[in-house]
């Protein structure tokens, strides 16, 4: 169906910045409009929405906890999404998952997404 390859996780210090990327490939990617997003799951916590971007790139959605610190974007070819994370705190430590859904608008519910990446670890040390 859709392959999602994430990159960019790692260990950083509080206050640092980090960028994640996710490349989507597969027949669905070339045939339909789609939205992409990021979710995260910290140890012992439920998976939560982080950010999403719609097909046009102009429609974005952010969790309140990251608004003003994280920026989601997609490249000109529209098959890669980036998540720029600034002013990171230890509370941002989690496995970050890239997500994909056919459609146009930025989506914030996990149930709206049909495909998920393997996840990439982000660890923020205090």
C-alpha cells in the first residue's frame, strides 16, 4: 500500500532543535491526494496527536502542547513531510510516528489515518 520511511530522531538536550522527515511511497501516493501527520507515544502514555498537514500544505493542525514550537511542512513534490521541533523539553521525549491518509484536510484523529511508519525515537535530556 503505502510505505513510510522516517528519519531524524535522536538524543538532544533541552532547548535544542531537531527535525524529522518522512518519505511516502507506493501506488496510492501517486494516485490520490493525501494528508500526512505525526503522532507520538511516550513510555507509559497513550499515543497522541502532534501535527498534521493537508494536501495543499496550507492547512495545518497542531496539538496545543507543541503549538508555537513545532512546524510541519511538506516538500514541493508533496511526498515528504518534515517536522521541525524547536525548544524541545524532556516532555517531548517519545517515539514519533509518521502517518498517512487519503484526503485533503489536515487530520488530528489517529483513527483517520490508514498507514503508519515504524516510528523514530526522540529523546530530550534535561
